[in-house]
C-alpha cells in the first residue's frame, strides 16, 4: 500500500506559527461574535445555562436546547479555550492540531461545552505528569478525547444524583477518561491501519462502552437522544458559505496567490498520518478546507437535510480533517455510498435506516468521511462500498456506549475499516496474482 506521505511533496510557501495561531484565533472569535447577531445578551446567557446543564449525549443539538446565539458563543469560547491550551503547551499548529481544534468547534454545537471539556484535559495532563512527559506530547489525545464530554455531563446532570454529588462524580469520571485515553489511543491505529481518520473516536467509543457498562450495572442507564433544530437552511447556507469562501481566498493568498500544489494533494490517499500542512503547506491546506466545506454544505442541501448543530458539526469536522487526510477527491465516494444505502434501505418496511435527508444518514455521510482514505488508497468503488457499509453499521453502535462517545461515526468507522481493508487488500492482491499468472 502506498501511504499518502510517499506522494511527492509540493515545494510550498508556508506560514509561521504566529500566523497559523492567529488565523485559528480569528475564526474562533468570529464564531463567538456571530452569536450576538442571532440572540440578545440575555437570551445567550440563559441559553448557555441550559447548554451547560444538558445531558449532552448523542444527539443533543445545542441550538434547540439553548438557542443559536448561545450555541455559537459556546462554540467560540470552547474553541478559543482549546487554542489557548495549545499555545500554553507550545503545541505546533500542524495538520493534526488544526483537525483537533476544528473538531472541537464542530462538536461544541452538539455535545461539548465550556463545562465538560475541562475534566478530560485535566486527566490527560495528569497522565503527562505520571509519565514525566510534556503535555504537548498528548495534546491531540486530550483535544480529541473531549469526545467523552457527555460522560461528564450525563453523570453530573442526567443520572438523578444530588447536584454536588453528580458534579463531583461526573468530573472524576472525566478525569479518569482523560487519563486512560492516551495509552489506549496509541494502540488502536494498528486495528484500522490508519484507514479511519478518527482514531480517538474509536478509542473514545471503547472507553465509553466500558463506562456505560459500569453505569448500567449501577442501574443508571439512559437512552440516546435525537434533538435537532430545523428550518434555518437559508441563514446557515449564507453563514457557512462566507466562512468557507474566506478560507479559500485566504489560502489562495498565502499560497502565493495560486492553487499550485492542490493537484498533488488530491493524489494523496489520506491514510493517517497525512499532515497536509507539512506536506503541502498551510495556504493550500486552508483552501482545501474551504473547498470541502462548500462541498459538504452542498451535499446536505441536495439530500434536503437540515443545517443544524449536529450537521454543521459534521461539516466542521470535515473541514477539520481537510488538514489531515480529507480532500475533494476522497470524500465524494463516501457521500455516494452512504446516500445509496440510505436511499435503498429506507424503502424496506421495518428497516432501521431512514431516507437520505434524515438526521442519521446526513450525519453518517458527513462523519463517515473518516473512511476517506479507503477511497484514496483503493479507488472510488472501494470508497462507495465503505460508505455503504458504514451507513448500515452506524445505526447499531450508539447504544453500545449510550451516546457517551460523540464520535460515534469514528467508532463505527474504525470497525468498518478494520473489517473492510483486509478484504479489499486481499481481493486486490488476488487480482494481481491472477494477472501475473495470465501473463
């Protein structure tokens, strides 16, 4: 197999760390400020209160639980806090860190908030102290590990415990989760061989499963949720289009006012680790993030889905990994595969799969692009198959961790990649052997 890093690197201009941090800070600040265009200060404060004390398990759209303005302020604050943590820890703003920060931004629309991320960070920091390493070594595990934010919120506010007891136990559970994630995450890439980009999603799914099993043993089980906003497609199409076009323009300028090198990026499989910032430069990476962001918005609108907290979170996660494995060529087959599965199975009586525009299939299409490296490495047909299988699998996995793992598609994607890649690889090798025999 050819890893994407083996593709020739474009001789690119690059931005220094100050500029990269500055651009990330600007986008986070603009998201925060934009919240005040949707709601008043009083409404935002009230909405933030509702968001903080919500259970936050999948799927909890903060735009519906609080309000749009409060959700965007929560998103901005959570993202800014994470950027500041990265800066204090002297973390390089490389492709993986950009992916982590924008993923936090996406899930701060439906599951992560200014309360539930901190115990995870503290747990990972304590692990760094325990191993006598700098926090920056485990920063990616800490940032992506906030996928388990609902574990903190559910125990704190949703388990029926007295408030003080719930908060103490919720925070303790978050610290423990943050402590164990780094060591677990170091081993799981071998399971899916880097063909699922959301490695911590798989790790968090396994961690959430362990915690959920324990919680159920104490008789504190719960159901997953399906709370989502509807009816704001026009407003968010404009909002997101402005954001993504600005990324394309900014990237074009930083890339010496050209898109040179984008063709090279499109040849990469995206198999992890594929740091596009290091391989192709920050400018063209930023442009790629904007391009696939627009493509993702177009997909949601074409299947008549809703632009709400969870789906915009999925779009943000796509642009996040536009810095670390996803590009315009390798995400399309996943979209097609998920669409075909939801279109075909939704018409079957008793099927658990809804039509393409429903919340679950749209989320499966957006977050299912964790499997983009399969399309990048093995071609479009393999990518379509991966998307198809992912759609059928993802409707059955959230119950395992009770919605505690916000990256449920990452958990599912790890399972799908681990099953499909050996089969695809074996078929290709078998075909090559037959071709040699014929010759």
